[in-house]
C-alpha cells in the first residue's frame, strides 16, 4: 500500500522536483516582501497610462483573479511532466526572472492609485480584502508584474507537452490569456507591467532553449 501511494505521489510530484518547487516559492516570497521592505521609504513611480485610466473597474472579476493561485500550483506541477531537463530549464528561467524583478523593484520602485470601492457587494468586499493584503492604497512591486509572468510561465510549462492533454492545454491557454486582462479591470497592474513580464519570459525561455540545443 505504501509503495502504491509513493508511486502515485511520485507520478504527480516527482521527488526531484520538490526542492526546485520549494525554492521557487521561497524566492518569490523573499523577493516580493523583501523588496517592499527595502523600498518602503523611497519615492515610487506610477506608470499608469491614459489607456489604463479608461479601463473601468469591474470587481466581479476578482473571483477569476483568486483562481489564479491554484492555477499556478497546478501549472508548475504539470511542468514537471516535461522531464528533468525541460523542467530544470523552466526553473532556471523562473528564478532568473525573479532576480531581474527584484533588481527592478529596488531600482525603480513602483505604485499606482487604486480606486475607492464604494459598493457593498460580495465581489467588492473580496476585492477590498485583496487590496488590503496587497499593499492597501499604496501597492508596490508592480513593474514587472510577477503575477502576470507567473501565469505566462504556467502556460509555457504545459504548451506542446505530449503528457498534458490538449484540452487541458487549451484551458490553461484561455486562463493565461484572460489573466492579463484581469489586472486591468481590477486595477492591480497596468499595461506596462504586463508587457514587461511577458517580454522577460519570452526572452529568457528563448535564451535557455538555444543554449540547451547548442
């Protein structure tokens, strides 16, 4: 029985993937909260554009935003199905981009002005809670968007995998692509933050892929 349980666990969470996954989670927390503490007393830039201001606040989409968190967990676990070599390149890309984000957070502290949530619907209450847990009226660490790049990494981790069903890949693609719009309608991030995150993922995945093929 123990052997079957161990085999089942190893099928979904290979032992060789546990240390890298834990490392990614730890690095993410250290960079996000650490950089906020290091830049707390400094001037923060606001990269909000006219286009961003035209997008209305739509609190109902907070439910899809919350679903991003279990989506990330599943996405990173599914990335292990690509095998050790591919997964380690995936991890190397993730950690590299995290490090670049940390440098950006320190050199260019960013913030935005969140709208006042005047209503009292359940969606608005949940969005207000999200705001309170993520910097309140003075959010930081917006450029590049870690949230946006992690979603994109999840999609790249399963894209084209023979071990992940096509219908599952389609779901991940839809979630990933729609996730970028959620930041706009929830005023968590703006277009510059998302664009920088997508650029980083594209560039470093390409670099590591070329080195692996050389």
